[in-house]
C-alpha cells in the first residue's frame, strides 16, 4: 500500500495550473490553493505543460496553451485534438478524446460469473483489441458502435455498456462543435481512414 501523501503527490494538476495561467495568474507556485498541492505535483504539471507547448521557457502561457485552456479536457488530450489538423485525423481523434473521457466500456463481471460468460467477455475484448494501442482499441469499439447505428442490442451482444458508449457519442458531438472553433480558414475536420499511423503519431 502507498501512503496517502504519496498518492496525492502523483495527482496530475496540469489542467488546474493551465487554467490559472489562462486567468493571468503567473506565479502559480505561490497561489493560495485551498489544499496546496505538493511541490512534486506542481513541478510535474509545469514540465508537462512545457513539453506540450502550452507554456514557454519562462512559464508564460503560449497561444497554443490559451487554446488548450478553452477545452474542458486534460491537457494531453486537448493537445492531441489541436494537433489532429496537422495529422489529418480530426474525426478519429474526436472519437479517441470522447472515449478516454468516459468509463471503461466493457461490462464488469462478478467473481461468481459463469465460465461461459467469462469466456464470452474475453472473446469480445479480443475482437476489438489492437495490439500495442489502447487508443486504437477504443477507436475501433466506437467505429463499430457507429456501424451498428448506435444499437443497444449490439452493445449487449459484444459485452459493451450501451450507457457508456451513448455518453461518448454525446461528448464527441460537443467536442466536434468545440473543435470547429479552432480550425483555420479552409481547414476541415478530416479523417485519415485506415491510416492508423496518423492516429499513433497524433
């Protein structure tokens, strides 16, 4: 078991720090937090935001960071969405962003579940699995959900939670409208089709 203080140290506060920067609060290290984060959490957050290009080497928020701050998403996911224009995979990244925001899509089983149902769940999970990429696995799940015309019965047949995927659909719709605000003149929300490498790079 890990001490509670160590768990708290590992919490990612990068979104909160980015919001403070967007509000014009430069000295986030001395901000009067209700529950002050550890110095390790703050350093991690600033290093992460710098690596994403959200802040510069003087810890000032960048133009990219200001755009990321407008998104109600974890900074890494926001950066992926904004980068999807360059990689030509906006449609795919919208799906991935929505899917990482919701709960685990597969049904959960009790320990006393029958062997038959356990085998069925494992088989369905293997059907969607993309080796080496959880994100592409989530993308495949949602794409087949779309092909089923968002069918609840299809979800049941594939050991998936309809409630979770329906929520992902709603989030994806909202993210699509949001992302349209950030596209430049002439840009479109493009799809990379079967080019999985574009999604991996993004």
